[in-house]
C-alpha cells in the first residue's frame, strides 16, 4: 500500500514539473518572438545578415516602408526581410510613418529688368534666343555661376540671375524713378579709371563701355560704340531730358562721346585717362542728341 502511494506522489510531482516546464518555455518563446512594427526613415536603409556594419548586405528598404521588428542587439534591430530575419540600423526606424513627399526641383522667379535676354548658353557672348518683360513669371531649374536655367520654347536656356526676384516687382515705377536708379548706380563708379576699349566699371572703361555696362545692369543692351548708341532708345529734346538719359556728343576728329545725365545740368562719364570716371557740366561740349534708354 505504501509503495502504491509513493508511486502516485512521484507521478503527481512529475506532472507538475512538466506543466511548469511547458508554461515557462511558452513564456520564453513568446518573449523571444514577440514582434512590433516600425517605419523606415532613411531614403534607402541597408538590410544586413548580421548586426554589424561589416555584415553582408541582404537588400534594402525604401523610406516609409513598414517593417516587422523582433528584437534589438546594440544599435541594430532584427527585422523580417522576405522569409528571413536580418538586421537594420535602429536609428532609422520610427513609430510614425515619415512623409515621402520630395521637394520640387523647380521654383518660380520674376523678371526685374525691363527686358531680360534669354541666351542659349550661360554666357553673355552666347546667342540670344529671346527676352522676357519685367514682371514675367518664370519657372527656374537651378542657379550656377550667376546664371539661371529655364525652359524657353521647350528647350533649356539661360538668363542672368541678377534680374530675377522671388517677389513680383511693382509696375508703378515711372521712367523718372528708373532713370534715377540708373544715375545713382553710375555715380558709384566715380573715381575709377578710364581705359580705351575697356568695359569694366571697376578696372577701367571708355565712355561707351561705361554707359553700356551701366545700362546693362538694368537690362538694357547697348553696343560698345558712342556713335552707334545714338540710335538706341527714344529721342528727346534737350529741354525734356531726365535723370538717367544718355547724352550723346558730337564727334571730335571722328571720335564721339557719351555720358549719363544725373540732374542739375551734370553728366557722369568716362572722360580720359587723366580724369577717369567723373562728372562734368552736361553741355560742356557740343551735344548731338539725348536718348531715353529706360522705359
């Protein structure tokens, strides 16, 4: 009888041990294989076979992809990749889905010059394809070395970035205020050197090179010739001249001369190597004509 009771007790104890073993094993198994979801925040996240930067690459996940995660190992998270469990860097995982929208590669700018030349290549010596009027809205594709890439008649072209603005310019400016801007810009170069054939407002220019570059800054293109500049813009009388007008003088020994009227019967011009860029009385020599370049 005693032997029979002993066998029953042993069987009971063994049963309890089996139940406990199964329960603990199931609990551990549940913890080991518990999963959760995360989203990829990197543009392209590398999946590796081992939790190391030296681990062999198994593939990639794109930004915004929802992945199943299992556990962490240092800075790495075990994830499901196909039918396998591999690793990705934990810092590129998030509980929130990131925005996958990308910024547009284009942007809009407005023309600030009265007339902005469109060129085939990003250089002033390139062929002219056309022009844009002040206030025109242009779709731009990038800016490099002072030139902005645009589309003109369906093809890539270029305009000077100096005459583009993110805000639309006012159309209320009169020719008087525009002319004053030209005059003020020209006066800042007073004292710089004169150079025959020169076109630099800082390193040296002759009379027509000086006026050409000043007006070019505002989107007006004149030739580098004092005689030829007489044909540009609109003819106005001496009595009707305004600040910013081009004063053209009669030739002496076949050589003409030009300057920019700055008001108070004064003109700024590149006179000679002795004077450089300076001011003079507007009618200090015989005047041929007055041309209104600004519009």
